C-alpha cells in the first residue's frame, strides 16, 4: 500500500474498496461452489496454476516457492521497464496481460452462470466475453474515471478463481510465503522502488481511493485467502466471513503504519490475521 501524501490519516472509509472486492469475490465463489465436489482438473482441465502435486513430499512448499519466484520475476521486469522509461512497452505488456486475464475470467464465470439456468451456447459465451474484455480494457486504459471499479472487481474474481484451482495446503503456504516476500519486496526489492516512482505508471496494476493507492496483487491475494477458506471448509461459510474480518483488521493496522510511512507492505497483517481468524473458526465449528 502507498499513501499519496504525508497527511494520510486512518479512516474506516479506506476499507470500502477492500470490502467491495471481497464481497464480489464471495459472489464468484458462490458461482463456482457447485463444482466443489469435482477436482479443479475436472472442471478446468486446461488450467494449471501450480506445477507440483499436493500429495508429494514438500509439494505445497515447492508450489509456494514457485509462485513467489513468478511474482519476483514479474516485479523485476516491471522495474526494468520503468527504469528504462519505456512507458509504451509497459502499456503494451499490461494491455496484453489484463486482456488475457479478463477474457479468461469472463469465459469461466459466464459459462458457470449459464449453467445455473441450464443454458449454454459457446458462441454467445465467447461473444460476451470478448465484449466484456474490450469494455474493461477501454475503462482501464482509456476512460480512467472508472478504472478503480474494474480493478477492484477483477481482484476479487481472479483471486477466488486461483483459490479454486490451487489445492488447500499449497494455497495456505503460498499466502504465507508471499506475505514474507512482500516485506522484502517493498523495503529491499523492486516493489518499493516502483511505488515510489508512482503506481499510476502501471494502469491496471493498482487502484486509487482518496489518498490511498493499493496494488492489484494485494486484492488478488486477499481474495485467494477468502476463497481458500470458502472452498477448503465447505461445511460452512463462517471461515470465509471470519477471514474477511481478519483481513479488515489487518488492513486497519496497515493504515496506521501508513500514517508514519509513505509505503507499507499490504499483505503481512491482513493475510496473517485473515488466515488466523479463518483457520481458528474452521477448527471451532
């Protein structure tokens, strides 16, 4: 997270976009919930997020290191392009990445939505997905007034999808590893330097709400957490709800840190408290 000025003051209003993203993510989780009895490979046979099986020794740890490595490489590439001041290349790459992500999510969630009404038409799903992708790209890269709304919803939808296709223990390990990496990335790695240069140079990878700037990655991994609680403990929605409470408390703590520092990692407090609240609730119910 980053504050746009040194006069940043803590206010619960800054929780609004986080809550909107998480509630939207819960709606996406509800859409996917009829498929819980099937493995992700059965539902989405062509989609693979982590390379190592959950049941092999150290499989979750290997998957956690793999995802952290991907995030680190992505951040390094963004910093490299920024350092070379190649803003045109940044826009091209971001347009491609955001288009692919939006198209994938549109295909998945529209297909699932149509399944509820026992209607499926591949051509219609593809056409609507293309239109949604074009519309989101125009809002993100052209009509920036509503950019934050699209990014907030995209973060919730993408995170929940990841939580559905990533096994439970791998997902938990990934969240813990990323929270630790986030501290390094902000204070010693490329993310802090990118934030200091201005996240607005990477349209689509962050949103601005009043004086607060937050990366899309923070929203995605918050949604991964609630999706993990939702799909991993399907006997009750309470672990997911309590995870949201933990994320919000952690976010408020982070806001207090932003009063003293211009930049502060957005993952550690929300993820750790969200995991603690969600896991404890799953044990008690």
